[in-house]
C-alpha cells in the first residue's frame, strides 16, 4: 500500500510565505512525475506545479515567479515553496505522484489535502 502524506499549510497574511511538503511511503519502487493541485471553494481542481524525476518543472501562469516546486528523490518527497501569497491562492492543496509500486503496479496517488488560507 502507498500513501502520500502532506504537511504544511495554514493561515498567512497576503505577501507571506508557506511551504508544503508531501512524502510518499509504503511499497514505493519509483516515482515519476510529482505535482501540486489546488481547489478553491466552488471551483474545479486546478494544476499548480509539476516536476519530473529529472527536475524539469512547469507552473501555472498564476503562480509563476512566486511558487517553487522541488523534490528529493531519495526521500520520495515533493515540496512547494509559496512566496508573495495572494488571497486568490486560498484553496485546499493536494499533492500527486505517478508511481510504481514494488509489485510493479502503476498508478496516480493523491495526498489528503492541506488548507492554505491567505488573508487580505
């Protein structure tokens, strides 16, 4: 069994910073792409940032220059550093990982979600 466990998040004033972490545990053999999504109240889940195993990154236009995604392959962990936060960044943030288990099953796993609230 594989789990993605998130940490970080919380309440921060506009202009502040937060760091999210997400670690994959269990029967993980390898992890390909990892990423972060978010879902604001009443809106659809949207992509925020993604990173390949080799470190290539892609960002949503709304967070470019403010958010940084990174990963530690040895720790099966992905991070999202969020700077210059805006009230419109308020949402539940989810991590995602495309992984292979030790039994060579492939699937996309999701974290439990973390609330990020930015006050104006």
